[in-house]
C-alpha cells in the first residue's frame, strides 16, 4: 500500500521534471498528475493550486541542495581549499542536474510576483552563508585572504559569480565564442569562474 509520504514524493519529483522542462506557465496540472500516477484532484487536494505546488517544489529543491552543501566539512580544510570545495560543489549541483538551473530560472519570475521572502529558501540559505562567512573570517585571520574582504557579502557574490553561467548561458556563449552548454565549455567555465572568484580574495593567487 502506497503511503502518503511516497505519494507526495512522487508528486514533487514529477512536478520538478514538468516545471523544469515546460516552465511554470505552460505546465498543465494534468501532465504532472499523469507523471506522478495520481489524479489531478489529488494534486489540488494537497497543494491547492499550481503556484502552491511550484512553491513546494522550490522548497524541496532548496532543502536538498543546501543540505548537501552544509554537509561539506569546511572546518578541517585550509580556507582557500574550503572555499574552492564549496564553490565546486555548488557548480556541480547545477551541472549534474539540469532541472536545478531550469527551476532557478522559473523561480526568478515567480518571486517577482510573490515576493523575495516567499518560501523557505531564505531561512535554509542563512546557515550556509554563515558557514562560508566563518571560512572567510578564518582566512583573513591566518593571512590567506585579503583583510579588506567582506565576510558577510563575499559568500553571496562568490555563489552568484560562479553559477551565473547557468542563468546567462546564451549571452555568455556569444561573448566567449564557445558553447557554454557543451561539456568542454562548461568545464572551462567552471575552472575559470572559481579561480577568478578565489583570486579576488587570495593574498597569494593560485598558480
């Protein structure tokens, strides 16, 4: 017998796939119900509306991503290695699961309509920001990072600079002269963007 938890998980997974491939506006609830193996009435019973279901997908996605990043043991690494590892892990999450950047794109318009504080992402992201801030403070204290680095602002800037290629792949591909969606192109951008971010705060730049 299928439990409620199993049903909800199937719905979220189906909705994530449909929203990421068709977009929020074009995704029919009938299609999501079909992918999940449930009735459309059951979707509305649990989530009330398509926007409610999309919000639940964003919350689930944010929790999965941020929990994985929070599990990384940054404290045992030297500051530069710790910052590189968190940025590489964040980049790889976007690269390895195409639904993640697709949902992030859809979320931009969604949050413009419903407000930036809508959903659980701000509360989920705060512990990661604090964890990265501690790495920056540790790096400044030991002389590895520039003393004028802002420990509170740098984590957000680092994440956005590293993941920006996923939001602007078309524009960047035109500027770069190579396809950022290709395996070679994304590997090249991964290495350059992370090295660029780290070089901005390292007292002695990486070779």
